[in-house]
């Protein structure tokens, strides 16, 4: 007999060799029907896994995050099987689950098109209806290589050949299709259901290496129910309307030059106004919260990033070059070394701490061309960076102070639904520092959150290479989540750069360094803002706040008078004196997302009023000119000016 402990603490006594099916059936028939996989002592496994010792077991369904990921990965196998059944000459490579779905990369001479999607989906539905069992197979390494070579699947054979000699090779078979995979998977194809849809096809280099052959990647989405799928597709339709690249063009904010400066933004006047306004807002908030601001060089000696450890971890993503005197320099990929060098100027006392040093630092990091995506993923961007140097005793309080500042700032921009993740240490080969330091930093962050009543989730293995971090995830107006701000606790870089402060005891001590970004990057946050507000930015942030439109040319003088008064009161205003119909002007300025349109005619001129239309509304309101200006001046004030 084995003792099975369930999530609610209850116990089941069952025969040794029991599996997930048996346990789910023992609990309820409805759970057995919904079950996709199990976790055994914290490890996610196939539902068919045999349990021969006492264990803590959780049944996973499509309602669980892990269950949805397993369903999506299993669906990628179904898509690969469908493609193979339709086109025998295709080679399959890899097909992981990703956010909201999955993809699979195929090697095929003829290109896939979206016209092929209906055929592939029909075959996938057919495979699901067959309800073919997914069977896990363990195969010796050399036998597995031969197995795939005999099938003409050379990419699979190459993957296995690159695995360690002692690696357990597992395959999953469903019907006549067998794929290399670690698993776990759903018990049978019927469990996948019909809530999936192919979305797009794109090119992808084999193993992400631009020197290797180009494959064809088919992206798809998959959900636990048709209702979830329909909601996602509706959200994607709305997201397309809100795409910041589309709106940025319509609003004349920015553009890109992929041929001359891939991944770098060319700001136009209006876009740069928003960019500067974000910095002005953040600068004010930081000054009111005890920060000083610095500016460090963009090009510095590579040795700084070798000392910090960034070069070993991310050297391939740095822009660097050698000068005539044989020295290597980097265009800075992050601001940390510059902040550390500023701290090292002069002797610091415990009385000087905490020292909060901010920098709007422009950084450059190489990203693959296929990964670039408008403002959301660029090669050159500006971080609203800061490094806080404090004593170990001050660390928790500084984390909480910074956390409160972040959440308050997000509210000012309309984001009230914010998740907090604690990202813990990555694998040892991807991090620096001792386990003792990591234990101290992770425990301090967890205690800070718990002691102040903040809910959070663990994001295992996703910390920075030098320390754990808090990540802040915003939910936008249509339900999408965006990772923005971070707080990172670092006791490694202060040690590597040998920085110190004089304590009360007169001895040298090593400070704790907190890395902190609130927007994350100006570019990405602006892109998120545009999509969140669908281009209809709050008045204080809009690069064009008011346009005054005369109904006829006889009213041009009054329109210009109104515009001058608006400008004199600090508002971004302009007159549209073109000889066009008023309906045409209103429609054009609405497309350009100008928040306020003031229409003036003979009646308005006589009464010293304006007729006001707000973007997104068909309603009109006649307002006295003085009241109109006063109201707009108040509305255009930057939020939290006194905080």
C-alpha cells in the first residue's frame, strides 16, 4: 500500500503501482474525465506514471496553468502529425508551448501559406477525434538516432546526437507518429479538444542560428475550451486595432529604418513630446523621493563588464570594438558599472546611506532581427534606471519604499491590476555568487513582501545572474499582461567592484545594491501605454491636446485667438484653418487621436464660447471660453505633482 496525500491535506491509501487515472477516479469521475497529468512530489508527470512509494499528488486539469501548457504542447504534436500526414516529405524539428499557444518548426522546400491552415486544422480535428493514445517510450541513445535517421528525420537525430551520453532519451508515440520529447503529455489526443486555431507562419533559423538553414514556423493558439478560444481571438482582434505600430503611424509619433538602424527608434516631434513627458514625470517623482540623477558615458572599457560578469553571460549581445590603441570598448548594454563608478567617488559613511542614484541611460543590446517588434523589442532603448546603495539593515525598507513607489506610479497611468513575481536564482551555470548570498537575498525579498501584506508568486529560476528580483506585471485594458518594472537585490556586484562604506564602528562594510527600473524602458512603456489607451492618451500626456476648427473662414480670427490663449496657458494647441468641411476636419483629427476638438462659428464668436467634442464621443458641449481654458489647464496637470 502507498499513502497518497492530496492538496487539501486528505490522505488516500491505495495499492502500490497506482497511477494518476486511478487516483483521479478515486476522487471523482468528473475529475478523472478532466485530468490531463499529475504532479508527484512537485514533479509534473504523465497521468499514467506509476507511484510505488508514499507521495504528495496533485491532479492537473486544463484549468491549471501547468495543464494548459501540457495541452498546448500536446497540440503541437498533433499539428506536426497532421503536417506529416498531409506532406510526407516534411521534416519536423521542435514544437514547444509558448504564451497563449505553441509553434512548430518544419523543414519543407515549398513554403506554407495561410491558405494551408484550413487543411491542417481539418486534419488536426480528425486526429483529435481518433483519440489516439500518447505513449511514452524510453529508447537507448544510438537506437533513437538510428530510429529518426531511418525515418528521414535528420533534425531530430542531430538533437539527440548533441545530448549528453547519459541523457535519458524519451519519445512519444500517437498512432503512426512518433516524436522526440521529454513530456509530459495528455493521455490521448481526444483530451486536446477543438479549441485551437493556426495563427501565422514565419521564418525561423534552425536552432536560432542565422548561419544555419531557414525553417518554416507555424504559430497556433490552443485553449481548454471554445469559450476561452473565442475570448482570446476577440482580444487579438482588438489588439490589432490597438497595435502601437499602426497607431504610431496614424498619430505621426515615430518610425523605424530597418535598413539603416534596425531596432532603433526615429522619434518624430509628437512622439518625442510624449517621450520627454514620461521622463519629466519620472524625474519629478524621483526627486520627490530622495533620488539624485547622474549621466554616465555610453562608451566605456569592456573590462567593466568583464568585472561585473555581464560580458561572460551576455557578451554576444554587446556592441563592442577595438580602437587603434588595441583597447576594447563597449556601447553600454546596461548602466550598472557607471553607477558603481559614481558611488566609488569619495568615501561613503553609513550616514550617507541609503544613496539613491538615478539615470535615464540609453543602452544598446543586440537582438535577432526576427525578435524585433516595434517599441516593444528594440536594440536601442532608454532605461529609467536607478541604483540604491544601502546597508543590509536598510535593504528591506528600501525594497518596500520602492515597491510602493512603483505601484503608485502605475496607478497614475491607469494600471491598477498589477501582479508581483519573485524571480529566484537561475541554474548555477547562469549565476554568480554563493548560495549563502542568494539565500539571504531571496529570503529578504520574500519577508519584505509577506510582512507588508503583498501577494506574490514565485517565478523559479528567472532571477538576474547576480541576484533575485521582483517583477511587476501590468494588465492592460484588454486583459494582456506586460512585464515592466523590476527591483533586483544584489550583493555580488558591490563585492566585485570593491565598494564600501564606513560603519558606526569605524570599519569598512559592503553595501547592498538594489537595481531598480520602474517603467522598464521608456520605449516599451510608451508602446504599452499607446495600446492600453488605444492611442487616446490622457490629456496631460498627449502631444497635441486641442485643435480649434472654425466652421467657415470668417471665423479664422476667433479660432486663432482661442488657440493663442490656449498656448499662453501652457497647452499644446493648434488651429485648423484649411478650407475643408467641418465634418472632414473632425474625422481627420479623431483618427489622429487629438483629445479635444473645439469648433467655433458665428454663435461661438459672439458669445465667447467654444463647442467641444471629445475623442471617442459623439456628444458636443458648448462652454464659455474662460471656463474651457481653466478646465483644460487643470486636466492637463501632470499627476502626482506633489508626491
